[in-house]
C-alpha cells in the first residue's frame, strides 16, 4: 500500500510552481514564436504556391485557410488532451507530427495533397496551447502573469514576423524552402523541449469524450472566460482588419511599398507584453484592459490620419508605423491579461480553457479578415480603420458592462 502511495505521488501533476528559470521562459517564448509562423506564412506564400501547383484561384484561396482550419480543429480536439494525458509527451508527439507535416509540405506534388498536409500541420501546431499552460504551471505563486506575458511576447512576435520572414525566404529560395526550414526548426525544437520540459501529468480523471462535452459546460459556467474570450476576439478582429488591408494601402501612393517593413516595425509592440502580465499580477487587470482598448482605438485613428496623406511619404509612413506599434500593444496586452485571467480559473481544466479562449479569438480574427476586404472595397482605408475602431469600441462596452 505504501509503495502504491509513492507511485501515485510520482504520477501527480508536476505543477512545479516556482521552478521556471529565465532560460526556460525564453525557450517557451521562442518555441511558440517559431511554431506560430506556420499559421500565418501561407497568407504571404499563396501567390507563389497556387501557380506553381497549377491550382485554380479557388484552390489557391484555400491554401491560406487550410493551416488555420487545422489549428482550429487542434484547439478543440487535441488541446483538451492536455487535461487527460502527460503534457511533455503530448507536446513532443505534436511537434514531431508538425515537423513531419512541414517536411512533406516542402515536397507536395499537388494542391490537394498540400491542403491535406497543411491541415495536419495546423492541427499539430496547436501544441502552442499546451506549452502556455505548462509554462504558467511552472511560475512562482503570484507571477503567472509575468510568465504568460513573456511567453506571449514570443507568440505575437512570431505572428507579426511570419509574413515578412516567409516573403524573404520565398524570394530567395522558393516557397518550398520555407517549409523545409520550418521542418528543421520544429525538429530541433522537439529535441530541445524533450531535454528541458518537465513531466506534467494533469489531475483530470475523465474520458476524452467527457472532456469534449465539458468544453460547453466550461463556457457556460465561467463568466470570466466568456468575457475575456469575447474581448480577445474583438481586438483580434481589429488586428486582422488592419493587417489584412494595410498591404493594400501601402502599395498605393504615396507609399508604394510592401508590408514587410511595417510588419517589422509593428513587431516592436510585442515588447510591451510582459508589462501587462506584471500589471495583472499586481491587481491592475481592469484598468490595464481599458487602457489596451483605448490604445487600440487611438491606433486606428492615427492609421486613418496617416493613410489620408496624398504626398510626402516619410511622415505618414512614420505615423503608420507608430499606429502599428500602438495597435499591437493593445492587442497583445488584452490577450496577455485575458490569458492570465482564464489560467487562474481552474487548474484542472487549463488545457480546455486555453483551447476555448484561443479558438474564440481566432474566430474574431477570421471575421476581421473577412470584413477587411469588404470595408476596403466599400470605402477604402478610412472604412477599414473605422471597422477596426468599431471592434475596439465594442471591447470598451464589454469593459463597461463588467
């Protein structure tokens, strides 16, 4: 009986609170940043992928959606497993699958085969949402927000740099090279994480089917989850509206540029992410959230002003860059504060809660991308900025209702 007790202790969830080091935090941040590039790079590569595979225009459009659809599927069907099975092994299996899928994508002979592989790649990349709760579980008491903020800064930098990075690689070596490089990076990550990740066995003792059903119960029972996921989806919609249409505005006079430079500048906004994590730890979640949403609205107003310029590209371009930084500060701040809040709800359900939170804000991103094209066609850049500002105002209304 005594031996059984020891075995149970060995298999208890290794929450390992207070054991995370600075180097481990940096590894988590770099890992999620590298993994997430696979989700947004196809938006840049689609113009090269479609013609090279002889795809019709409709199929080319699906290339940019396949990875995100796979990611959404992973959030709802794979991430809940982190509340059921040992997390380190789950992360390594998903990373290995992602590396294999990326390697196959670099040799895909047809559009249909590439779509299938990119779907699998996206699903495997949802291991990001297993890594974040593991990092939070390793944080010292009261410092969850700091750790989550540090890791989230890596995630947002990865999102922002994925498009210019993919463009640089594809211009120099072709689109297949991007997936070859990604496969190598994912394989290296699986080795590094295999050597450094602690084992974390979740306390849940339920079936997989019951975990999936519990997603709806969690959403119904947790008002903080509903509210934070809603504001995250609204600010992600504003983010997508801006970044989907900014390339169209920069390509027109007086800028006549691509979006690589503005994406590199905007990535600087992610540096503020840890500040919001610390603000949450100190009890300033609500005022910091309101500040994020006000900053987002101000960013879109500044972007509209910069985009109205008809001549003298340098000052308007600087203002556009400033608006990108301010926008990204607002978005990453809201998501950092939101992720911290939902991670504190139920430690036994961290995987499912993260899956729900991220799945809902990705829905907001998809809506924003859709509306960006409609707004641009209807009223140009001013309509785009107005649509983004409406999402920011809606987030402020949610703050007020709270």
